[in-house]
């Protein structure tokens, strides 16, 4: 019976090809546009590491008052990190910055090339759950001993080592020889928590270098620096490291809430201690900030993305009204047909059921078309705008959502005509 | 025949359908008007003059591999080679490429009895005496740097200079610091040392298109010595693309122990500056166009369907002496009435939607120029959408039309 009704529904839809073609196109395009914009917004506004909301914090230090600017709160200075890093409370610490380094192979078989690098402490990998293909991160001891070890991403591994397990292999960074200890798998994290200031939607850096090597190798910051006055010195790099300039996003993770509270006390003490030597002005805003407020503070979600979602929703509304008009027209045109069914003994309920089957069939067709347009839309976004690559994709929930939204739109658009048509008075139309 | 009462009584028989059409027109009108206005504002923002000859310029970034690199000699060698290459008109070494995303952003602080203290941030680029020609900027008052004024600094340690440094500033920045337009010749403190304004640049853009200070730019006389060097090369416009490949090879030929990390037209930086804007503009235009198309197609489909149901009525009217023209004009008139009501309702929606956008997003108030344009476009396309089905119906022979059910 159901199959018969579906065939009947398809036949009825085919009877008005212009209207049905338009209905399917309109719903497919408008739902497609909505899902494209929504999925981008959805992935941009995602909160990674949400399960660590009570134990993972960004360290905010309020040091630079010279030129009023909020940006200085987003990063810490090198000397503050050095002062804070030996505390035992955090189980993981991630102080890192973006750099650009020259990568070369030992045997000279390839041209050297520059690549984005992240200079970071060992805690970054476990704190942000870096996926490893081979090997793993370096440990605290290796970092303390200034060992030249490196983690590379899978693209660099493909380029330098043909994709094989390269743990233990050597490569040149600048003039120094490094040993590969880990190869990262594809690492999608949106937004990229460890550096929201510089690379919230960036690709995984090509190489990761231990933070302890900063002074030895003079690794310079390629990200944002809030500059402060430097002391006169023969060694400008050292003067920079010792200055009040802030440039390092700094995260700490604790085993428990209690540890976090103890750390807060420690931080208050540190600020007081520094105030005694003339740093950190009174009334300053130094504290631990949890993930969500930190994301909000960095305004990583571009407000135009929300605007586009709203616009797409209005677009869908107009299309739905349009569709409603066309479906009503189609339905009203079938009063005579319905009257014949009624005269032949069909109940009102059967008429409603018939039309519901019809609209469900229509909804499924629209839904599938909408999934296709959504995927096309996202491909288009990816092809045109490289920096959306991390956020432009559909997951299962969004995929199902697309179909459900299409069916609901069809149902709503058809509600009025169905009710109206089932009330048809056969006598009037059968004369 | 063109009586409003006739239309009204016809409408009474299909209230729901007409209501839907009116709501649809009103919403479409509100959305498309706002979208058009936002797109136009985006377009205006994107087409602000850069002040520079970006389409004739090549930007080159070269990074030396060796750590004991003699930057001074290498820069002189590179520039000599570049300048002697046929097709090159001028070449300069700069601290960063203007329109690229990085630049120094010091505070300039003018202190005078007349204006009090005025702080204004802007972009500063270190440049040599050839930069004005290479960039293609206009110095509208004062003078360019001369060779003696160009100092050398280490890139890693440069935070400013001692003494009073001559600078060129854009008229825009000059006016912020000295509102009466008497910036030329003034000396004042900045977060990178004392400066004196020796020349005024007509227009020049800096590093972040979204920042209000995008056109607050100054040139500071100097060359930064370091492994990373930024060259800007002015070429004969039609030879630029060929020169990009040629210079790339020649630079490697001169010194192999370097990496040319980037060599491209300066206009490509402009494209990256406006990548988000152009994404938004494209999305808005696509959605707006599809919306308009759908609205018109919807009217077309509805009219076609409705008229096909009224074939019999039309036949009777024709038999009673109505001309084809009268039938067609009736439907056109009916459409006009409905469209007008829809547009009037839409007008209030245009304003409220715009107010919502202005309060919640960083969007300027609607430019009313586009509203009547959108309305006119809507009316005309709506009439066209009605015209064809109406003509088709009117052309059917009356006898057959009456027999139709």
C-alpha cells in the first residue's frame, strides 16, 4: 500500500513539472546555503577540549601599561614565563610561539625551504591531544637538557622522508642538526587553542621545536609581539628576551580543581612579589582564564559568519513562503480530483494521508538535493578561501540536519493546503 | 477594466495566496535592499585608492641561509642587479611591503599649545630615497629623503633611532596630529624616537584594511640589515609577469645560499587584505541574485498556474467583447497592485532589518539610493513574469477556452 502511495505521489509530482522543479530547486539551494554557512559558523565557534574546562587555563598577566592596549593580556613575556615555569602544580604547561625556520636535509638532496614552526614546551602535545602517527613528543628531561629533538607534521615527513617512519632520522633546522622524535598525523583543532592570537584557524605547523632552545638557537617570533622598550645592550636578542615585550601564549593544566586554586594563590603571590620590585601596576588584571572566556576574549568567531547564517535563514524563509504559495496553488488546482476520491468513498483522513506521503516524498527529494548543494557550497568555499579549510566540512549530524530541515520546510509549507484540501466539498466541484 | 475594485474582488477569492505573495515580496524587498546596500559599502571599501602603483610593482622577500651573512653588501649587489635589468624602472629596499600584513605600528604624539597632546598610531615603513618613485606615491608638499638621510639599522634590534629623524607622512595622519593641516615642518616625539615631518604623501595604505588607521602611513629613512630583506621593484606594467620569473632566477644566480620565500605582484597583497570582504561580497551577491531570481520565478509559476485555472473565465470575457489587450493589462494591473502593497509593507521591514544589522553587526546605515532601484527592478521583472502567461492565455481562442474545465 505504501509503495503504491509513493508511486501515486511521484506521479502527482510529475504532473506539474515547473512547480515541482522550482520547489525542489528553491529548497535545495536555500537549505544548502543555510547548511554551508551554518557548518562554517558551527566549527568556528566550537569549544575544543571542553572536557578540560575546570582544569585547563590560559595565564593572563597584566604587565604592559605604557600604551593602553588590550592585546598585551593575550600573551606573556619571556621573563615571566621563566619565573613561573618551575612551579610543580601544573601537570602540563604550554608556552609556545610561532616562528619560521629553514629546514634542510643532511645529504643536500633537496633545496632548503622555510616552514612555519612552533617553538613550544613539551606539555603542548598532551595538553591539546596531538595525534601522533609515529613516535611522540619530547619529555621534560630532554627539554631541560637542551636536546635538539623535533616533532614534524605528516606533510614535512612526506616531503623529507617519503612518508616512512622517520623517528630517529636527522634533519637540519637553520645550522643545527635535529633528531626526529615524533611525526604528527593530520591534526584538526578548531579553533587552535594554543595560539588564538596568531593562528586560530591556521594549519598545523610544519615542525615543533623545544622551547628551551630559544636562547641557544636565537629562535625569533614570527607572530605578534607587543613591543616594550629594550635596555641598551650588545646582545639585542638577549635584551629583547629580558624586556617587558609580550609575545608568548601560555597555558597551564592541573590534575584537579584544588591544584588550580593553589596555583591562583601562587600567581597572586608572584604579582605581589613583582610589584615590590616595581613591575605590575596596582589594580592589575592578572589571573587564570578558562577556555570559553578566553575564546570570547579573542573574538575568534568572525561576526560576519553569524550575519551570513542569519541572512541564509531569511533566504530560507522567503523560499519557504514561495514554496508554500506554489504548493497551495497546486493543491487548490486538484479540488476536482479530491472530490472524485471523496465521492468514491475516500475518507478525509485518507486524503490527508495521501498528501502527507506526497509531501514526505517531496521532502526526501529536496533533502537529498540539499545535501548535494551543501557539499558543493562547502567545496566552493574551500576552493576559494584557503583559510576556511579547517572549518568547511559537514559531519553526520549536520548531514542528517540538512535532510530533516528540508522535510520540515516541505511539511510546514504544505500544512495549510493539505488542511484546506481535505475540507473540500465534493458537490461543489463535481457539478 | 483597470479598476482597483475589480482587482480587490478577485483577490477576495484567493486571500491566502495573495497574502503569501505580499509577504514574500515584502521580505525579499527588505533582504535584497539591505544586501545591496551592504555590498555597495563593501565595494566602496575595497576600491579605496591605495596611493601606490601596485599593479606595476613586484614584491620580493629574500632570506639568507648563512647566519654570518653580510647583509649590507648583499643588498647593494641585489639592488644593482635588479636596477640594471631591462624593464625595471626603480627598485627599493623596505622594512616591510606596504599592504602586506605586517608593519611597525608606533604611536606618534604631537604636543603643542594649540591642540594639546594628540596620540595617533599608524604604520611606519623604513625606506630608502628611491622608495617614493618605486611605490608610486605622490609627495604633495615638502620633499623626499636625500641619500645622506638614509641610516642603517640591525633588523633584530631596531626599535627606533636617536636624534631627530626626517619622515614623510600621509596627509590623513598629518591632519590627525595637526588638525589645521600645518603638519609639514613639525617636530614631535614618537615611540620610535624624535621625528620631523619633511614631506606630505597624498595617499598611501598600510597593513590592515579593517583598521581605521589603514591610511595613516609614514616613511622613515633607513635600511634594515638582517637575513630577511624586502625588495619592492617598479616595472613597466606589461613586462611585470615576465620579470617575476626572470628576477627570481637572477637573484638565485647572484647568491645561491638564500631562499626567495615570496616573489609576486604587490596587488596580490591587496587581494589577501580583502579576502574576507570579497568572500562576504560574493556570498551576499550570490544570495541576493538567487533570491531575486527565485522570487520572480515564483511569481511566474504562480501566475501561470492561476491563469491556467481561469482559462474558462478568460474565454467568457473574450466572448463578451474583452480584447486581448484588456485581458493582459488586467493581469499586469493586478500584479502591480499586489506588488505595490508588498513593497509598502517591505519598506518598514527594510528599515527595521537595517536597524537590527546596525546595532548587532559592524554595518553602516542603509544607503537609500539602492532602495528605489531594487523596488523598480522588482516591479519590472514582476511585470515581465506575469506578461508571458497572460499573453498566452489571452491568445487562446475564446470558443476553446470556454469549453475548458
